C-alpha cells in the first residue's frame, strides 16, 4: 500500500500525457451532445471518486448527476431510462458483473458510455464509447490508492476539457508535482490519537465528501476502525448524538464556500468533548494536520494523498498489516 500510494504523482503525470487527445475529444462530444444528465456507475473506492465527480460536474458543468445502483438491473431486472445521458463508469478492474450489466443496458439505450478504467483490456473498456485509461499499472494492495487518485485526476481533466474553464485547467496544471509534495507531509502526530480507537467520524463537504468517504473506507480496511463518513451538512441530523467525550473526528476542508460550515462543525465537536483532527481547516481546535497550499478544486486530492501515508502508518501502529485486510479480496465481483 505504501509503495503504490507513493507512485500516485507519477501515475497522474503519465495519465494526463497519455489521455490528452481522448479527453479533448470527449469534452467536445459532451459540449455538442449536451447530455440531459450524467449517471455515475461504480462501487467501493471508485464510487467515492464518483461522489467527487458528481459535485464538480453539477457545480462546474451545470449538469444533473446521479449515482446508478447496479443492483437495479442485476438482481431486480429493471432498466431505468438512460437515453440521452452520459454514463461515467469508474472501475479498476472493469470486470464486476453488475457494473457490466448496467453499462451494457445503458449503451443499448443510446447513452454515451465513458469508462475510466485501469485494465484497458477489460470488458468494460471494450464496450465503452470513450475509454480514459487510469494508467495506474499493477496495484496489488487490496486497498486501492493510486488508482483512486488517478480517477480524481482524470475527472479534473475531463471537466477542464468539457467546460473550457481556464480556472480548472490552471488548477490541474501542476497536480502531479503537488501530489508528490502532499505525499511527503507528516501526519503521524495523529497516530497516537487513533491507535486505540474503535469508532470515529470522518467529515467533508462538497467534493471533499468523496475524500471523507474514501478515508473512512481505508480506516475500516487497513486499520480495523469503524469509521463513518458524513457530510458536514448532514452530521447534525442524528449522528451527532453518538459523539461523547474523547470521540475522535477527522475533518477535511478546502478553501471554498463549504469551509465555514466545516470550521463551525469542528468547534461544535470540540464543545462536546470530541478529539478533533483536521486537514485544511485553519484555526480548528485539536490537531491541525499540514496541507499543501492549493486551489480548492484540487485540495481534496492532495489531502487524500497525505492521508494514505498516514493510514499505512496508523495500521502498522495498531499492529496490523495494511496489505492484508481481513476477509477482503482485491477484486470483488458483485452480482
């Protein structure tokens, strides 16, 4: 896990160079076809990347975006109307049967099928109208890291090509080098805070919600912590009742319109006696983790890169092996 996560900056650099022509053509196609909606299709870490994509597509491209439930087709044998939509399928393996069934149905209805996939020889890649290779190479750790970051970077490139927004293009121009800087940041000050933890919250808002979801999954997978991700807008609607003295909370923030709500939530957690750890929330109580100064569009990508290094260290600190999570396989073929 540590070695593969460390490769993320090189992966993104190679991916961007490899896909520049495809992404430009896809951007033109999306502008000309004006899909009535974007439907994301993914599971696990890839679905967290889809959450990241949903917020940015809706706010930057102005197109309604929703996550498909593959089981609607695979076990309920029902087919939603996907005609006129763009379906964004994100998968490392491109082989999960339920994703393939939904993708096939979408194509049959005339949807534009876009596959972000690491295995270019996969069935998903073979049926897509556009394939954006993640170029992450072999990823042996059960916990996906570099392929997740590659999915986020590919989403940013897609948005830049689709919208023609120079602000997005500028934000992603030096993404590989900033990922490399973020990887080197030391978050181990928080390891003692979480070494004995059994449960915790992970908080984000906007496109950082997908990063919070991914961090919570990695805390489960590699550290054996029952971590639950929530939007800063939703955690007060019931989950706050769980918070007790010394209950740990990890918050991710970026310097956009969402930051004030995350910062105020950090203060509220602290007032309830929670142990607050935060990244990208200046002035928050508790432990403030270092972050790389960056455009808020890419700040969550950099934060998850730093988090992966931290999660590996925390797993080892808890006496676990982050490369061999209990009961898990690398590829999960959901029916």
